[in-house]
C-alpha cells in the first residue's frame, strides 16, 4: 500500500512540474513582461521609461531564466523563473498588482468558498444518488420516463438562468433571502442558503441522469440476476449489491471534486457577491492581474492532482480487484 501511494505521489509531482513549466511559458514567453506592462498601463503608446518602471515595481525587470550579471547562486535565483514560478512550490504566491499579499487573500477567501461549496457538494450528492436510485428501482415505468424527462430538461437550462431566476423570484419578489452579499459567523447562512439551493438545482439534471445510467448498467450484470435467483428482495439487491458496485465510477467524480471545494464557484460567488476564491479569480481576470491568475492556475492544478491521487487511493478501498501493482 505504501509503495503504491509513493508511486502515485511521484507521478503527481512530475505532473505538477510539467504544469508549472507550461504555465511559465504561457505567461512569460507567449505573453512577455512588456506585454503585461502595456496592458496594465492601459496606454496605446507607452514610453520605454514607463515600461521599465512598471517592470521594476512588480519584479519583472530580471532575466527570465539565467542572470549572468549576478554572482554565485544569484545567477539562478535572481530570475523571473525562480521568483515567479519556483516559489509557487513553497506556496509563496507573492503580491498582487495592487500590492496585497495573495497568500493572505487565499486564506481569507477560503472560508466563504467552503461555506458555499461544502453544503452544495453534500446535499447535491445525497439528492442526486437518491433520485437516481428511485428511477433505477422503477425502471421502464412512467415514473422512470418522466424522471428522465425532468433530468434532461433541467440539464438543458443554463446555470445563469437558475441564478438570475432565483435571485429575482426568491430575493426580489418573495424577499426570503438577501440578493447578494456575505456576512461572517452565524449570519453566513442567510447569504449562502440561496446559492446552495441554486447550486443543487443546477447540478441535479446531469448528475442524477449519470448516476441512473450507472445503476442501470449494474442491474444488467450477472451477479444481480444471481442475487434475484437466490430470492433476495429487490431493495436488498439495490442497496447491498447495485449501489456498492456502482461506487467506483461515482468515486471517480466525487473524490476528484473534493479539492475543488476550496476553489469556490466562479459564477455563484460573482453573482451573489460572496468574497470567495471564485470571485477572486474572476476579478483578477477582469483586472488583468497576472500574478493572481498565475497563482490560482497553480493552486487549481495542485488541487486537481490531489483529487486524482485521492481517487486512486479510494479505488483500492472499495474495489478488491484493484491491486497495488
């Protein structure tokens, strides 16, 4: 087991190094520091002195990979690659274009993101699996048919429709919850309850239909027919056999999604004014804050790789067919 985990961790580190190198090339070769300066200064014709001052103020005036003018280790450390890319592996994100510390912003905004995403994740998982089991239990009936129609209809509607419609109907017309904003502590539920409901509803159609397909696939296998032939009740077959054996593909999506709870929901946080990591990323893109965007890309890659690693480990726990080779 330990050797299996070590191999997966080594693979994850290699993938993260590759992602970091690709990100560096995209941000500093395809889009050079001079291009960043011109976009930030917002002028069509920027003087060379203004370019150099902006780059010096933001730490982009050093060589990209090798500083021949420095001495000793400084030849490698006094470079953009070291200060803007390698330091990310130590989670040293540096400062944003407005001077604020990115690491502090991430730690501060992680709480609101989790307050929104954890309830959405847990409630949506329970609701979707329960509804999918219901449809699978009543398969090939009118309940199953209209349930699938409902899922297809709901997954065909844009998330923006649910957000805007929910804000208008529940907040503006019924005045049940605030239309936007956020408060810390126990008052947070008033601001996150509506986004949570909308998050669960918007993900209902696609997830429930996927889980239904997985359960029906298990129903067609030989071990289910054998269980029925032994005289087991249909509910026993469903919960003891079908649900358990369908956990592998479900875990693939569920476990891999857990790390992204920290990243927040881009649309929900932006529309509801929740100061989480999702809205932080959107604001950085709109402001062309490359330091924040670069940090969030790296953090997203780290969380995604952690999700894949957790998925591999979870396979070994729920499926004895997966060996540690």
